[in-house]
C-alpha cells in the first residue's frame, strides 16, 4: 500500500528545497519573492559575520559590544528586508551602508545625554575620529588648528565639536571633579 503525500509533507519538502544550499544571490532573490521567515533566518546567519565586523569598527569603551552587535544585526535585518535583487547591485554594497547608518543612528539618538543638533553630533564624532588618527600619527595630542586643518573646519567649529562631546555622557553632580576642586 503506497501512501499518498499529504499537503503538509509537500509543504515541508517545498520549504526544505528553498533552504537547500545555494548562492547568496539565489537566496536573496527567493526571499525577495517569498518573504519566507526560514529563508530570512538563513540569510541572517549567512551575513551575520558582516554585521559583526562592522560593529567591531564602532566599538567604544562606553558602549558594550553586545549592544553594538544587536544594533548592527537590526541593520542587517533591515537590509535583508529592503534589498531588491532586480537592481543588480551586490548585497554587501547595500547592506554595509544600511548597517553603518543604523549604528550611527544608535549613537546619535541614544548616546547623548544632552542632545545637540544632529550636524554638531556628527561633527563631534568626526573630530573624535580624526583626533585619534592624528594622535597616533603625530605621537602627541593634536592642536585644535591641526584637527581643523584635517577636517577643513575653523578653530571655533572644532572647539564647539569638542565641547559637544562632553554631552555624550552625563556625570553625577556629586562626583568629585578632576583636580579636586570642591568649590
């Protein structure tokens, strides 16, 4: 007696066929067509190392790496959901800016205790990055003028950005101040 395949068996076999080993492009095209959650999960697993490597670039002492990885993973999910294979670009070319944008949005929206304008926040992050690079290259802390020249900013803009960085983390009013000034 031969058993006829049930609808459930056919669905399972069809789903297994969708997850069979294939290229990234094939999986992305299939997901764009079907929005199958299992296929989405497989894509996340496949591209998670990309999100992890981008999160590592944004590692900061104040921000736990697990949080950065979670934000980068959210960016990866958004990239998978929004990717259109018909446009003919590589997925990584689409995913990297999406993930980076999600991380920047995280820093901009959640890491500032006093929120200056977005343009000033971004300038402060650029100043911090170039200050680190110049310190490494020069072997000393760069001057305001050197930072300004590297970023094509005037001294006032650099000082404003440096001051804005102070708003990234709140400090306690009861905490001792550097230098021991109690007044």
